[in-house]
C-alpha cells in the first residue's frame, strides 16, 4: 500500500487524499445531509408545531455562479410592532454536509424583518427559510437553487 | 490582522429604519474538508454574532459551517437615540472580536 | 509540479470536462472587442464588486491601509514615512506595473516591488506570496488606481520581456496541449462546464474569487490555469509569470483598473 507509485512518485495514501482534495474543492461530498436530515433539523427548532407556507420571502439568485458564496435574503411580511413581530428566522438546506445554515434572532426594534447573508451550497438543492412570530406561529418559504460547478481544477493554497 | 467592515449610517432621524451591514474577516473552515495529505482540517468558524445598541441586544445570529468565508450579515433596526452600536463575533478556538460604530439621531 | 499535484490533476481529469477546441490559429482580439471579466458576471456578483460596503476584498484593503502606516524592520520605517499619503502617491501606480527595474535588468511586478521596499528600505523580512500581508498591501495600493486605465510603461527595455510573455501565452503546453490563447483569444464568451471563459484581462488583481473565498494574486490565477491545463506550474515569483503578467497588461492597455475586483 505504501509503496511509491512509479509513475507519479506518490504513495497510494497521497493519491487518495488528492482525490478527496478535488472533491472538496468542487464542494461535492458523499457524506451530505439529506431531506430527512433537514426535516430533523427543522423539527429541532419548531418542535411539533405546524409550519405554513406564506409571509416569508426567500431570495437567492436563480443561477448561482459559485456555490462557495451565494447571496441570500430572507424577508418576512410583518409590521414589527411589539404586538405583532418576528422573533426568529431559520435557514436550512438539504445537501450540504449539515442541514443548518443560520438562525437570526430579532424583535420589534428591527423595524423591518429582513436579513441578508452569504452561504455555501454544495450542490443544486432546496433551501428553506422559516420565521417564528411572537404569537408562536411559523411560516416558511423554499426555493430550488441551481449551482454550477467550476470547470478548472484548483490547487489547495 | 482581522479587519471588520461595518456600515452604519452616521446620522438618522428618530424612528427611521436603518440598514446595518457587516463583513468580518474569517476563514469559516467547515470541518468537512481534508488537507492534501488526507488529514481532516478541524472546524474553525464563527458561531455567534451579536449587535447591541447602547448596551441593549437588538440582533443575534447563530452561524453554521454553511455560512461563506468572511461572514456578511445585514439587518435593520429603528434609530432610537444617539450613541454606540456594538458588534461582537465569537467562535471556535476562543475566537472573539468586537467593533463599534457611532450614530447621531436627531 | 510535485507528485501530489500531478495525481490531483489526473484524478480531476476523470471529471471529464468536455472541451473541444477547434481553432488552431490564435488571433489577437481587436481593442473594440475587449471585455473585462466583470462583463461576464451576473448582476449579483457585479453588485458585490461595485459596492465597497459589501465587497469582501475591502477587508484586505483595510488591512493594507493599516500595514501602510505601520513601522517595520530594523529601519523602523512605515511605507507612509516615504510615500506619505497613498491616495496621491500610489494613484495610478498599479496601472503601470510590472515595470522595469534597472538594478535587476528585468521587470518586477507590484508584489516584488513591495518586497524590495521591505528588504531594502525597511530592512524587514519579505512577505510570502499569497500571505495576508502581501495581498493586503497590494490590494490597498491597487485600490488607489481603481478607475485609472491600464498603462504599461513605454520602456524599450521591456520589449523582450513582453515578447517572452506573449510567446508563453501563445504556446501550447501541458497534457491537454492548450495555450492560453486557445481559451482566452479564440473561445472567450463560450462556456467551460458552467463557467464563462473570459478574455483574461488582469484588471482587478488582487481580487476576491468566490471560488477561493478569499483574495488572490494574478500569479495564483495563472497557476490555477496551468494546473487546469495539466501543465507544469512555475513557483510563485518565477520570472516567467512576470513576463506573462506584463504581456497581459499590454493586452489590457486602456481598460480601467477594478482592484479589488470580485470574480466567480
């Protein structure tokens, strides 16, 4: 196994490692979250409560140029008053190694229920945003994102 | 070196909804990658971000490895009074950085 | 290229990039046809470059400004002690690099120029290629030329180096037997997997690549191209790269500097 490969001068271990290196650069990994793992992560946040579609708007560019940096905005239709406001916004994905992306905690002082960030998406997949209101109700939006992969190999720096 | 790029309006009218933009230098190493020699690269991410307005927390975020390197977070708040808006990022390996910006509210 | 790099390239070859280049001639493009990589990006990525408050490259510019003013080396001098305010002293400088250095008898790029100042003027250790410090300083210096047009020096002594750079650009190499020109002169605007092939104008370096999730120099980009072609990549700082940089800058003459640019 550890004999050096005559052609490349590397050991088998290095060869395998190099393969993994490429896979991780292209952000394609066999061990990814699944729709079930995402459902489990969502259950951890919402418990048994019903999540209804509506009120939430999840924005991601329809065609992503690079999955390493993807702009994301979540806005929720809410007057953001002490009586009626968003308390948290949660973002999940189904194919990254882990289903959680971020949770944002806000309140009536926000004035506007809208947050933006940049995320990583390992592959084309569904992304879900869920908002919790101060009355305990839960609302969501989801979006299917197409991620194009880089063509050229890169060396690790 | 750990630069943070903070954008807060210098002045605002009382009651205005203002946008706050933050960019923080951080590698956000996921913990799911391997080095060229096959060793797993340990996770090193910012896990928490908090914004306080004159000492009162107004926004908080829990971050996971799916957040891109050099975390960018923008959100809104109501300009209530003049003072200081403070930011704190904490994470793996005892990481902790702060920044602040002044705002004048008329 | 070391063994690991070769195997990496080989295993990546198995990803079967469909790539058919028919054009054998390498026709140089007319000035009117020239487009920055910026023009091929989505509006979202363009927005990331245009707005300093959301451009992640500005994190390095901020660091570079701090370094500019920090005393270093046994001479105890900061860049600012000689060059004072970079906003005036460095304006347009990055648009004129690489430039000829009489003492060395060959062109130097901006990174080498910064490191010369480090070793000779500040008597400090040089910065490693792709180190946070060197990227930060070159980004800060480059930022002072944003909007200025690329204007390589009209220096007779540079001519043989420009010619050497052009030859490298046109020459087929590597296991895929490709030249730079095959992609960037003959097939720009076409797609290589999901990515658009740009014209290879180095107007925004050092730049923030979403792929890298960080800032990188032109030489990092050139090395990536060579590895992609399954060709031998030179070491960082090799004179071959500087010649190629110089040719690329003459090829981009008159285009505006975008540093720190953002690219996918």
